[in-house]
C-alpha cells in the first residue's frame, strides 16, 4: 500500500469512529432494579442500552475439589469475597455431605455478603464478621483472629492481592478454588451489531473472540473499565475509545456520557 493510500485508509477509519452512537451493549447482566445509572444514561443521551453477560460462573464438582486435597473441616474460619463463593461453598458441602459446625467463623468482604449467608445459616447463631467492600478493611478483623485456620474461597481467575495481604500478615490459610469463570455462548448475537461494546474484565474480551473469532472492530467503539481490561483490549489489537475510571469520570456511565456528548453532538 502506498503512503497516500495508507493515509486515506487511516483517515477513513478515523472518520468512521466519529459516527453517532445509537446502540450500546453492556457485557454484564441486566440490573435488577430500575435505579441503575445505565437507565438514566439511556434516557438522558437518547441511546439504546442492552445488557448481556459475556462470561458466567460455574462451580467445580466435588470430584474436582477433592483433587485439591483440601479438607474443609480442618479449618475453623471461611473467607468469603462474593455471593458466588457463598453459594458454591455450601453447594460443595452438600455434595460432599459435609456438615459445617456451628463454631465455624465467617469473614465476609462486605455487609451484603454477610447478610447473604442467611440463605444457608441462622445468622444470629453464627460468628460472622464483615468489612466495607475492601479486603484490607476486613484484615483488621482477621488479624484479631490470628489463631484461626482460614479457608480462602476463590475463582480460578483471581487477583493475587488477597493472598499477598494474608501472607504479609502471616495468616494461617488455605486457598481453595471452588468456581471458575467461563465464556458464555453468544451465538444468538452473531447478526446483531452495536455501536459500542462495554467491557469490565479481560475474560469479556476473551469471550468476544472465542464466540466471534473473525470479529472486526470497524466503527464499533470499545469501552473498558479498569487497567487490566484496558490492557486486554489493546493486546487484542482493538482501539480503546473509552477508558474508565478516570479522575474526571470515576464510573463507567460517567465516562460513556462524556464520550457521547462529543460523539453525538450535532448528529
């Protein structure tokens, strides 16, 4: 390709990205309430926003868990960082016919996760502790219970931050993978095109190409939340149009709104 043709091609690609955004696909489950900022964004900016999770969680089987050679009853405390961890822990216990003693302590990442335990245990009869969303805050309580033997429940894809914090504090714990993140089947979207795709994890990018190996971005705008997701977008050879969080846009909806004010102005 000559330099003149290449420049013309790049200019055409750049212009195509200046088209009006009318449809947005958020790669997460649809919010359970109407109070989501995405619904406000759709109304305010006159755009159609759909939701579809590109990934989902699957619990590992009792047979797989046994291969980890972990005895749940060797532990006196459980660290729970999500509702998925809660559900899959008690599912595994049922499958393996393990009766969790009332003396078991539960350390939850947040108050909502702690209250979710009521689905499986009598809340007032159990020793349940919780933080305020950040694990470092929960560590203050964990450090006061250093004599416990903790079981950290996690996914096959997890940040190293939590084990590192536990190691630094010399906490006696075992890491147990009890569920995994897998790509969802998106075959029904093969003929559906959106002006913008919004991602929240590298797994979402992986799912995109697993479902659509020949995906071409063309004029589709890409939004990504978090540095690891943004890095995954670029590593996949895609153009990152919206990057959040940023100082002027701490949330994804704020970042999208700022982009739409410019992209859709006068169109």
